[in-house]
C-alpha cells in the first residue's frame, strides 16, 4: 500500500469508481464534473493498491471561530474506500497522514462530518455538539412583513455566494471553508432543481444575504435549505420572509437551526403541525443529532485562545493521542499526546511537563477537544468519555468553562 498525492490524470477514473461504489456518484457527466470540482478544492490523497487508487481522502483549509477569535482549520471533506479494500485500515492511515500534513502547514484544529460515531475516535476526534434540524410548513412562519424582491441565484453566482458565506454572521464553533470551489461543489450537488434567492446590499451591489435550496419535487416540496448566509438579524428575518412566501405552494421546508436563536419561536403551532403531519412525506418537527467531530492539532494555539474571565485554574494534564499509531515511522508530527501543565484564565497557556502538587486531569485528545469547545461539561465528560480528574478539579472546571455551545454552521 502506497499513500501519495492524488494525480488527476492518473487517478480520476479510479476516484469516480470509488465514489460510485459507495453510492456518492451517479454515471451522469454533470455529477462527475461536480466531484472533480470537490476533489480539486483542496488537497487529495490516495492509497494505491496493485497500481490502482482504492482509497481517496480530501482535505481543505478554513477557519474555526473560538469565542471572539479565529483559528486555522483543516476540514476533512471526503473519505472514501472502494469495495475491494474494506477493513484494511486504509482510510484510517490515509486520513491520519492527510491531517498530519495540514498540521505542518499550520492548521490548529481538524474536523469532519462522520458517517458513524466511533470510527474517527481512533484519530483523536471528539464528537461535537447537537445540531437541530427543524422542518415546518413555511406558510405557518410567524414573521411579519413582506420581503423585497430577491435576486435569482444560480451556479454562475457560486463565487459571490461563497464570499457572502465567508462574511456571514458566525458564533462560537462556526467553521468557514476557504476554497470557493466547495460552495460551487455544493451547488452542483443540489442538482438541476436546486436554486437560490438573495439580496445585494450596500455599495457595489455585492451579495449580502442568501438562501440556497435543494428539492426533488419543485411543485410542493419538501425543500431543504442547504446553506444560508446573513450578517444582521434584519437580513435573517428577510430570508425567513422569503421562505414564508414559498408557502403558497410548498408544504414543507427543512433547515438547520441558526446557532443564536430558537427557530421554534418563529413557527406557529409547532406541536399541532407535528401531530397533523406525523408519518407523512411532509412531517414537521425538530430532530437533534451530533454529526460532526473535531480534534485539536496545535495544543498551544488552542489553549491560548481560551480567554476565560471567570477565574484562574492550574492543573497537570496528561493527553493520550492515538493518531501516532497510524502515521508513518519517523513522521515529524506525532500528535499532541504527552504531559503538560495547564493554566486557564483571562490569559491561558500550556507548558510541557507536570508540576508537583497540582491535581491531574487525564484525557484523550478527543475528550479534551470536547471540553475545550464546550460540547459538554468536564463532569459530564468524566462519565461518558475518556476523561478523568479529582472531583474537586472537575467542579472547578465546570464553574470556569462557561462556554457557548459550539455550532459548526458548515456541512463538511
């Protein structure tokens, strides 16, 4: 098995075959073109077996918001393994090496959308927070007023839509992927029935806020909001007014709940809607799932971003990082495992080695990443994840780490 960079001229057909075998690609030329755009958006690695690429791993650069700051981010945007090499460890090893290369490029955090909980834990990933997906009858949205007439948006506007997404309102944990090709790929994946509506505000007429939909049935839906971007509350309300306007014809719209509000507040009679629509093609309601994972790559940078005004805390920290097992021997980065002294407060830092007399917290890098992000409380992580510490230290951490719930706000 040879891990190497993807070569379009040599590997394109094999990459298409991998995605067809896992059900991500049809035989249509437009779908193959969309895959090529997605693969070309960042870095691609393959595992070659008997002269053929049999595993394809994609990464792309971005940023992740942590409190009021930004950290560099590696998004794992695709992992696919062909039928003939399943359960051979190829996906794990290629993904580990792809992430490690992004560490050498300067990324501080890595993340991905998982197909199932547990698999990527072996690479140090920790499960992110719950995301709420809400489905509703758009005619029953409780947003007063009439929106302005929006612009029609199409694939031709992909770069402008991407710029608007990068400039959107974000909250703690939000990811922004840098390559514009990723937005183009999402738009292409939505197919010929996908469409967008948006507005250009301010000087120069640049796109300021927008919503992009996909659907299999244009006439009555359901419609799915693939992504939305806005900078102000007023712009968000205007987009919701646009969605409400579709309710003259469309019976159901589904979307992720924005991080900064409870979307149920804008839905009239949500429980009645659910009872009436239950077990139909247009079922409404809210579902929660934790579908994304993250891990710390640069411990010093991530801890340094923890500006916590609520007090000071010192402890010893032992981190266990399993990713080293899947990296080639002699690779310059071996993960972040080791013994540290952790200082948390208005200025936070981490130093190599333990200090005598301090309480000890021991954790996998995945569990510590969840603590760092605020996915769950330290006391809760001590129950459900691989984290242990004296009860007094856990309680002190609970009081200090009053972090907002992280929301990724980008489909990796």
